[in-house]
């Protein structure tokens, strides 16, 4: 009889522990969401974000320089390991980088501008096709007692307004609206110069940074830095390969489908693909709309291209080369995207996943060392 009671007690205890774990996870999630909501509210009611934006804008060349020097360090180390002087290695790597950038710009930019001009010229035709499609669609409901004329007129008016606003701007006007384009170019050039000088003494800079950390924590900081470096490098390399994959396959599909400005849309799909989950829809919707404005076959072919490319990228390539790098739950990524988009816009969505992955690495390291959650469970379960 006592054995049966012991078995029942063990079973009850296990169920209690499982329930406690679930309740604890729910409580932690609610706490994190509450803190996030409070931070968002405070940011929304104050000028903190505006101030942060101004500061980041001023020091953006420094971030560009740090990122480029960090990104190119493995290539520089490759030459150094092959007994090439570090300064010469830095010069060679940066000359190769500049040559590749100029080559890519020379190959892509003229065609990009030509296709953008062509797209602008064909916008009135696309607009007429879309209007006809909407009229035909609402004509199917003309036999009903519901008057949808006002709704139809509002939809057509909004489409005409937004499209004509874009169409009225020629190529020069579009670039004129980018008033900060010269600043962006100057920031990139300045960032490249900063990166060059940082690369010359990258190892020394790392040593100086480590020297700022107390000796008792240097081992821990080195371990965390190694984990972060591996994660971020894998994420950046994987994202680049993924975007290149999307651009090439999309370009092939759009050429076959007969879409206007295939290179323009392929580059757009590749760039928006940086944003997890939401990016493919941002990049795919415009090309599909333009496709249907040309013909039903072109629209269907463009839709099939977008779906197939995103299926291959999302289910095969992304999990292999990007998913393993950040190892975040999809719900976590989506929540971080929504929060970062609210706070920082599209740029925030691009950096949401690596930032949250960085926070996760820091949390796991601290949890393994100090066992915060384990101690909390112990106190919660008594």
C-alpha cells in the first residue's frame, strides 16, 4: 500500500513540477512583454528615439568602419597566415573589395536605371490595367442589392493617387527626394577609411579592449565574444548567400515570365529577403501586381516564381545557413520584428534577429553560470 502511495506521490510531484514550469514560463513571458510594452510607451511619449536617431546618424561612419573591419578580418588573416605582411594584406583586401564594388556597380547600375526608367514609363499602362481589373471585379456584383460604387471609386482613387504620385516623378526627381543620398555616400566613404585604419591594427584594438575588462572577467568576456563572433559571422555570411540565391533564381523566373524590369524586381526581392518572414511578402507583392497588370499569364508566372523561390529559400537554404546561426523560435523572431519595426522602422526589422540572438547568447551564458531560472523555480516550487 505504501509503495502505491509513493508511486502516486511521485506522479503527482512530476505533474506539479511540469505545471510549475509552464506557469513559470508564462509568468516570465508576461513579465518580458510588460517590460517591452513599458519601454515602448516611454519611448513613444518622449524624444528618446529621436535623440538616439540623431546620435546614431552622426556616428554612423564609425559603425560602418567597425562592421567592415570585422567582416574583412578573416580575409586579411588568410593572407597573414600565408606569410604576407599585415599592412600589405590590408591594402590587398581593400583593393579587392573596392574593385568588386566598382565592377558590380558598373554591371548593375546602368541596367538598373534603364529598367527603372522603363517601369516609370509603363506605369500609366499598368494603372489602366489595374483600373479595368477592379471595374470588372465589381461588375460581377452589380446584380446584388448592395451598392459598391462608392467603395470601388475610393479604391481606384487611392490607387491612382499613389501611383500617379510615383509616376509624376522622373528618375531625377526620385533621386532628388533622397536628399540624404550625398550624406549616405560620404558616410560610406568615411566608414571605409575608418575600416582601413582599424584593420591595420585590428589585433591591437582587440587587446586594448580586453585590457579595459578586469582580469577576473577577461576569460568570460573572451568566451562570450567568441560565441557572438561565430553567431554574427554565420548570420551575415548566411544572409548574404541567401539573398544572392533569391536574386539569381528570381531573375531567372522573372525573365521567363516576361515581367517588366526583371533585374529591378529581383534585386528588390533579394534586399527585402533580409527581413525574416515579412520580407518575402514585401518584395513579392509589387512584382505580382505588375505581372497581372501586364497579363494573367505573366502575373501567375511571377506569383509562381516568388512562391517557389521563397519555398526553397525558407525551407531548405535558410534553415541550413541562417537558422542554425541564430537558433531562435519563429514566434520569438516575429515578436522581435514587430517590436523593432515599431521602434525603428524597416531598419529595425533588419537588425531584430541578430540583436535578439545576441541577447539570447548573453542570457544563456549568465544562466549557465548563475542559474537564475533554476533558483527561481526552486523558490517558486518551494
